[in-house]
C-alpha cells in the first residue's frame, strides 16, 4: 500500500492532537468493523471554529485524515466547516489508497458530530444544519 508524502507527514506529525478542556462541541464516531474511534473537540466562538483538537485511536490513515481535517476547519465559520467532505480531505492529502478511503469518512463524521453536539448544547436541533450522521462505515474493508 502506497501513501502520499502528505499522509506520511500527518501520520508522523499529527497537528492539533489532544483535547480542549472547555470545548463546547465534542463528537465521537467509530467504525464498527475496524474498531477505530475518533474524538473531536471544538471551541466555537461567534459561529467560528476558534480551536479544534482531536484524539484518534485508529489506523494511520485515520490519524492523518483527522489531522488535516482539523487544519482545514480551524478559524473557519461553522457553515464552511460543515461543508468539509471526506473527498476534500482525501484531496488535501494527495489521495489515499482505495482500501483506506473509508477512514476519511470518519474525519468528516467526527467534525459533523462535534458541531451537532454544539447545537444540541445551545438547545438547537442540529439536524437541519448537520443532517443525519452515520457513525459507522458499511463499506469498511479493513483487514
Ligand atoms: Fe478503519 Fe482506518 S478507520 S482501518
């Protein structure tokens, strides 16, 4: 399996790792088949992602995708962060091997789940903004 230099870089030196003590949006998603778990912490101020950190217990591709996803949403307005797709994450990493594409879905879902938590804490139904979050990957073909 061949990984791009960007994937290797984000895997070896993941950005924004950790947790935010006073996060006001926390999301956790998991892949039932491979057992990988991704937890995303957001500090949202004035509808902007003021800070973001993550913890991923999973494969290298899951770590690299969460790392680059945090870079892509940091400082962005909420509605833009919600537009982050797993495809954009994969493109930013210069691609992923086909068997690892599902790992990037985890990153997209983790962001959405954390934003949904933020809306819920505000007493707002997140569904119109975030949609329905799948917290599993049906087409996971991890060995
Ligand atoms: Fe399942 Fe990467 S998230 S192997």
